[in-house]
């Protein structure tokens, strides 16, 4: 009798779980439909095209996408202008350095690229004006992960023979390193022991189905077999993986660390130093993120710098100090505005002046010295 009763209890439990799962799926369907979220039911075969308003995107079999060379357009209130090398610059740069000039190279994503501001307002341009005997070359591309920055540096950046390479490490973008799609298909490194193995190249031209909202960042947001519950659980899992990265654990962090090591080696190969500049997300800058993670990640970067010898400039506390003033001016509305770029430029400039060893004997001339 006890066996029969136990069997009924198991059936009742399974039935209850099934009812809960179906109810949860229905609730998600109603909520997502109310928010206008839709999921594709087929694989598109449309040809490669720029993502949304990013009309300056150009397909790359190695990087996924690059900036169109010699392009100028006006979009969303700001001007995008690239030179013939596809750099967001208003002038050309030779691979050979000008004698007597110190050359800095910046690789990064939309923050380095200067999305939402004019060409002369980007922090690299402001920084260059502060140092008359220096060139600051901007190789930023919107949406890039650190993996694409590494490939950019190795494929093209080292040809400029920089004295210092600055990599913009946007903390909200660590998940891009474990993705094969963001806006477009992209390359992806995997770790084999301590070595980086490049996969998903040549990068496929045909994109996955169109994704909506946050699901555009990572494939974890795409429902399998039409199961919204599966997609919801995948996103929760992704959030957990993101959190682990901020305490120096998990694949996202291990990949980021390995990528920076290889960037350092590539920079050293042309006699340059690497400087990792940490760009906090808006929620970190304004102190609205998990306090434990905001406390732990700077310590992760300190340990990383001590272990690898790679210098780090973390701007998180600088931004938080700014926003602690209740009357502080807005400098970070999604992307930095022109004041935000000046703010970043000032911090990098002060760091370079204080740590002259970064340039291995090359001396920067300040604006004040010429006046």
C-alpha cells in the first residue's frame, strides 16, 4: 500500500510541476508580448548589412565588422567620420612615426570610438591636444569585445609602431568574449590550457535571426523550441556568469585575462607597453550596482596587475567620486557626453604624467610647458 501511495505522490508532484511550468510559460508569454518582445521562428538568409543605424559597419571575415574607410555620416545627433584606414580620425596616419613624436594607440568599443559625440570631442582627440609632442590614434569600433580588440591590435595596430597601447576595458562587455554574435556574427576565442584558440573564422556572413533588445547581446536570450522559460533560465544563468567574472572566476574572466596577456605580448613585440584602462558601466559609475561586486572587482584587477606586470588604470572610483556630489553635472548618459570624454581624458593625462615609465623613457610635453 505504501508503494502505491508513494507512486501517487510522485505523480501528483510531477503534475504540479507541469502545471507550474505551463503557468510560468504563459505568464512570460503575456509579459513579453506586452513589452513588444518577439522571437524569430525561422533562420533568415538575408545578405550581410549594417546593424540598425550603424551605417558605417563593413563586413570583415576576421573581425566580424569594421569601420568603413573614408566614410562620413550624421546619425542620432553626432557626426561619424573615418579616414581612409577606417579609423575615427579626421586625418591620416602613416605607419612610420614622425621623428620626435610619441605615439599612443587606443583600441576599444563604442566608448573609445566616441559614440554620441563629435569627432573633436572624443577623449583621444582631447588627450592629443593636451600633449603637443604626441599622436593618439583611435582604433575603437562599436560593440567590440576584448577578443576583437586583440585581433585589431595584432592585424593592424602594431603596424603603427606605438609607444603605448591603451585598451578600453568596458566592464559591461566582458560577456562579448564568450559570444559568437553581437550585432553581427563575430570571432570567438576558446582556451586550450593557457593558449587562446581562435574559432568562428572566417566569420559567417549570414546572421542569426534578428533579435530584439537585450537578446541581441548574447545567444543565451534566444528561446529553444519556442520555450520562453528556457530563455528566461538561460538569461538568469548568464547573469550569474557575469557576476562570477567580477570576482575573477569563470570563463569570461579567464578569457579576458588571457586576451590581455596576449595583447601585452603583441605590444612588447613592437617595443610598446600595454595599459588597461577600466571603463565602468553607467550603473557602476553612479553607484547603482551590487556593492559587493563593485568592491571586489578593483581587487581582482589589482591582483591581475601584480601577477602579470600589466599596468591598470581603473576609472570606476573617479566616476563615483564625481557622482557623489549631488550637484554633479551629467557626464554619462548611456555613453559619455563631451564633458565625460574630457573627464576621461583628464584622468588618463594625469596618469601618464605621473607614470612616465609607461613610455619607457619617451617624454611627453604638456600644453602648459609650451605656454
